[in-house]
DNA sequence: AAATGGGGCAACCGCAGCCAT
DNA sequence: TATGGCTGCGGTTGCCCCATT
């Protein structure tokens, strides 16, 4: 089946959304709803393709979206659901109110995946031969971890530092939604 | 102080599925 | 049944910021 492009690419703006565009989209969707994403940008006065508008609304502008600061429970839920469902991000997102599939996917790729990998390595090394040469191995793998105590400890330190990384006070890129309200 | 590399995240791309005609 | 339009989804890219050198 030959598919037409989702929108006429010519004249369509791409890239980061401006506060002005956000304002237009919010104003239109809150007033009229999203009855047709393809037509919406035209009526809302946006030079974006409908797909882009939809994505922006769902992932960023929609009300009740939680940003950053994943709780331990949320992370455990994501990990468990990913174990059983795989990369079904939208299904996983539906179990976490206020979280979007895109955000969960990003969080998985940037934090949880690495953490699980570290944990599995730690488990593997703990179980296999009860630390025959754990120091050499862990020192190589964990660059910068210059004290060579128990590997499990090192993993826990990384673990907690990764968690703190999600603190919005640490990771402080301003939300366009906030900018828009200013 | 400047250059550089890596991490985090927003946004884009292309495919699949559903529905109407 | 075939075709075409629309939306949803997941993978990927590329920009920006920050830490390190």
C-alpha cells in the first residue's frame, strides 16, 4: 500500500518548540480538543505537521504530566513490566499515571538499562567462584572507582548516584511549560 | 579559559494497525 | 476485497548542557 506522507513537508517547521507555539497548541486543544491532528495545526495557526503537534501535546503539554524525579516504586514497576512486556512502552506508560511512553523509554535507556546491567554483572560475579578476582574486574569496568572495596558496594554507590541524577534540582533544564507560563 | 566528550532528553522518522469508503 | 487516510507506537537522531581535561 502506497502511503502518503503524514504531512506536506514543505513549509513545515521542525525542531524544538517555542513557548509561542506551545501557547497556541495549548490554547487550541483546551478550547476545541484534538478532533483531527492532521487538520489541527492549520486551525491553530501552527506551521507544524499534525504528528509533531500530537507528540508535543501528549508528551509535554498535556495536563497532569509528571516530570523527572522517578520514585523507587515507579522504577520497580517499569522494570517489572519491561520484564514481562518487553519494549511495549505505551502499555507500560498506561500503568504509570502521569508518565508518557517517550519519557519512560528515555528513562529506561539512560538509567534503568545501565543499572540492570550493573546489577546483573554484580550478581554474576558474586555467584561465580565467590570473588576469585573481583577487584581487577570491577576496577576495569568501573572507571573512576578508585577504591577497590567490595564490588557490590561500588554498584550500590553507582545505583544511588543514578537515582539522585533524576532529582529535578540537579537536572535543571527549564521546562518549556514553565517558560510558557512566565 | 577553552576544548572536548558524554549523558539526558525532546523531537523526528517510518512502519503497523485500524477504520471508512 | 482493495484502497487510502489517520493515529499510535517504537527506534533513532541530534541538540544542549555539564563535567572533565
